C-alpha cells in the first residue's frame, strides 16, 4: 500500500514538472519599432549640443547665515558638458540595430542650430555619407547645499542606584542638536532635433526636462536613538551629544558631470526610441515544435540561424508550432511583415490555439499603435 502511494505521488510530481517546463516562458530580445517613420534614413551624424544657459551654485550655512556662491564655468568646461551630452546620444544611436553613426567634423563644428539650418538649406548642398543630423540645446540649473538642521530633542538621562539606599537619577533634559547635511538638486532641459538633409526638413524634435535630488546627513531618527541610548550619566553630556562628522560618512554626492550624464541619458533614450528601432527584453512562450534545436537557438538569441532552420523545416510539411516559432524569430529581428504571415499560417492550421492568436494580436497591436510602421512591415 505504501509503495502504491509513493508511486502515485512520484507520478503526479513528474506530470507537474512536465507541465511547468512545457509551459515555461523564455526570455527573448525583440526589436521594437520606431514611433516616427525614418525609413529613408540610414546614416546619422551627431552635431553640437549648444549651451543655452548653465547655472551652478553652492549654498552654505555658517552660524545661521546662508550664503550663495555661484560657480562660473569657463569655455572649456562648457564644451566638456556639451561633449558629455553628445557622447550619450552617440552611444545610444550606435546601440540601435538600424542606424549607423557617421563621425563628421563638418557638423560638430557648427556652433548652433541656426548654423546647421543655414548649411542644409543652401541650394546645391549634397552629402553622400549622411542622411540626417541630430543636434540639440541644453539648459542646466544645479544647486548644492552644505548646511545643518537644528532640532530640539528631549534626552533622557538615567543614573542607576549606587546602593540600596540610593534611588538613582532619572530625568529628561531638552537640548538643541545640530545635524550637518549636504544635498544637491538639479534640473536639465534638453532639446534634441533630427534634421533630414535631402530633402531638408526637421523629421523629429523633442524638448523634455529631468530633475534630480539627493541628500545625505541631517536629522536621522536612528542616529538620534543611538545618541540617546549612549547617555547613561549626566556627567559626560558635552561629549556624547557630538554627532559623527558628515565628512567621515561613506555616502557621497554625485559630481556635476555625473548628474548631467544621468539626466541627459534619460531624455536621449526617449528620443532614440521615437526615431529608431530599439531592442527590448520580453518573456514569450516558445512552442514545442518538431525541431528542438531551433528552440535552443532562439533561447540563445541566434535568431538568424533559427530562421534558416525553421524555413527549411516548414517549406514542405509545415508544423503549426514550427510556424509560430518562425514568426517569433521574425518578430525578434524586427521583420513584422513575415512575422505576421507566419503567425497567421499557424493560427489558420489551429484556430483554437491561444498561443498562435497571441502572436497575431501582438503584430496587430503594433500596427494600431504605430500606423507609420512601414519599414518594419516590409519583408526581407
């Protein structure tokens, strides 16, 4: 009887493992279409990011008096900030699977957007290597504070009895506590523009702002409790109420350059998603087709090899699961036209299969949300 129950339990466990593994989803990297139609643009040059206004300042508090100290940047420092923002845009563009960045000094040397517009609008201007130029303008306001928080705290003092006849001492004393802190906050406004050269037109433009704020030190409940708990006598009050210097803290504030890099990268990422095909990580289920090697290739990200194998497998005797996996590969490389065809063929063979219907639904949703999806719907 015990052996029978054991065998039944093992049998059910094996079935459960099989179902879990067969229905498990795989993590794939697929290509997301651009929001703006840039089908005729292949080679991109990145021009200068003009400095509109930069305001950097320190605020310090000493003995209750606040003072503001402006930080003046020379021309070389401003150019460094401009190059830093430009470098973030270039890194994002080179990571896209479609655009090719052309490094041309001709556009980087242009001082501002007006100079670029005059250049591309001149009759007879032609370039063989560049289809469009991305440039921009930025505004920056960063403030760093070095001050203290004042708080009136009730510190409890306790002296244990020294003998049976002594009652000890237990009292509360109000005391002013100084809490040093440092903080930084910033706002970056960044305009990014893509200009097609032939014909001369602005294809895409955006202006967004990002803010940043961080603070270290200052009044902390946990720190205050540690101070209060360490006070066991009324005698050493002047020594035990001293807080640890913030200069010794392991926490540090980011530099101006790091703040600018983080804020500009956030804005530039949104712009690149609008004009370029980008990669994103998703979790989709892979069907159990007749060729398990294709599933291994898909999980490894070798979509082109999987496509070659699945096209040969489905040429004469197409299996619906293999057709679905073929559509999944086409979706991963951004060929949504062939993906839609493969999903439709799989669903036509098995209309009741929810997995196949989900594949068709994804492509149809992309078409509704991106009506300009012309380049990505073209077959190879």
